């Protein structure tokens, strides 16, 4: 029998959230980024701008896996 201790994190810490907001605002896209609790909400009118923001965040090495939820179709 083997046991493995795994630590999980729920949400994003404040420093990483600030880094994400700064990264999104530096792209000069027409999107707004806001820290909400333990997550970051990025909103915008154009779907292409939102996809570009997601692409930028995927390319950035933030050191944690990101989830994209409530993406409108």
C-alpha cells in the first residue's frame, strides 16, 4: 500500500491575481480585468478580444494551471 500527500490550492493568491490583471491590461485589448474573491474576471464585448486575452495568459508562464469558466459561446 502506498500513500501520497497532495496539497491543493483553491483559487488564485492576490499577488498572482495582480500579475494577471497587469498582464491583461498591458496587452491594450478592449477588455477589463477585475479581481473577484479568489479569481480574476475578464470581460469584454468582442469575442476575439477575449480569445486573445486567453491566448496571452496561456503563453505567459504563471506557474499555476488556469481554468476558463463561463466563456460565452
